C-alpha cells in the first residue's frame, strides 16, 4: 500500500476488470514497462537505474548493454545479493550501496513475493524515488529466456509459453489459477450481483462537518466514479486542513473501485504525516462491499 502506481500485470486482471466495469484497458507487464523506459528519448537526461537481483552476472551484463546502447536508461549500479533471507538482503551495506548510486529507479529482479517483502521492509531506508519489481525481465533482457510472442501475450496464454521455457513454473501457475478461481467465486461474481442496481443510484451528496480537531466528510448516496471529481475537491481541502479526517459512510449506498482508489490515496497522504484515515457508520451491507473489494482493512479502526 506504499505504491503510487500498480501495474495490471496479467490478462486475468484485465478480464476481471471488464467484468466489474473497471476501466483498465491494457495489460502492462514489468517487461513491457522496462522496454518502454529503454526506448524513451535518450537525447535529454536518461533515467538512472540500479539493477538488483537476477542470476549471477545477469545484472552486470544487462547494465553494460544499457549503457552501450545509449538507451533511455543509464545503469548506475548493479548488485546480486544472492538467495538469502529478506533480512540478509537488507543489510546496511546493500542499502548504502543502492543509495550512494544516485539512481532514480531501483529495478528489483527477485521473485514476486520476495521482491514485495524486500521493498516493504526497506521502504523508508531507500532514497531512489522509484522502486519496482521487474521479475523475469532481467532474463529477457539478458537473452537467457525468450519471451512469448505478442499474440500469446495479448490472448492471455503467455503462461503456457513460460512453462515451456521454464518447466518448474507450472507449480506457480497452478497455484495462481486456483487463487483466481477462488477470487472469481468469492469476490468478483458477488460484486457483479451487488452492482446490478447501480443505475438507480444516481445521486451523491457530500457534506462537510468540521470542528477544532477533525474534518468529517459524509458521503450520502452512491459513491461512484461519476461523482469522483467533487469528492476529490472535498478530500483535498480536508487534507489541507491538517486535521483528523473522518469519512462518514452511514448513509452511503454503494462504493465503487474509483472511490476505493481515492481512499487509498488519502490514506497514504495521512500516513506520511503519522495520521490514520478513519471511517464511521459502516452498515453491514457496506461492510460487505468493503470485504468483497478486499478493502476491509480500511474500516479498522473506526471512530
């Protein structure tokens, strides 16, 4: 939840978004992003990147290639910390080496779970402003593994190619497939059913109450994308007050993905100054909406 941007890396995410009418139109894998950064206009300043991870020698080879090509990326450091624990790969020497590089971007090439854990653990110690997990991109860039043809990527069958190239990955995709089906059954389909009556939920009133210690924003009606602009203005003003921020949802009929995104951004802004986003008045029905969207953690604590 420390990210400003999360990529939709996977065609199943695009399919689920379409089912839920969330406007995500294109899959962007980490390797796609890395390629676009490489192909950016290098006539001006280049994005300085630190390459972290990958098999022995790969980061050095890819870094040398980036600098030789005069691409949109300039490698200012690389390190393979081995296959230790998160704690071992978060030593002061490693963090100091990354920070001293002057990088704009840390490109992490661990497995997804380990990369996420490493980035979260070291979030406040790292100086480079952009950090991202690029996974197997290091292998594609080094040429040790071939990426799937564009047709397979666009149709959602890149996983079959990956298994052909790296047979051990079948366990990962088997686990991912089961998790996807569980998500479809327990969250996506119930959300689709709960959203059937949205056409009758047209209005949203935003009521602001303020005292010496807090600002309360009451959402009365349907907190859906068409009303997001007005909510953004009110939330921005509330943040500028530097007071405790409370969202009153006691009369909120529905909350969609756009508003959950707003809540996450507000929560991050508040966390940066040691405050929490507080909710009050959540009904049982609305708590179910939070739970189905996997945002139930936002409701704790409640005032």
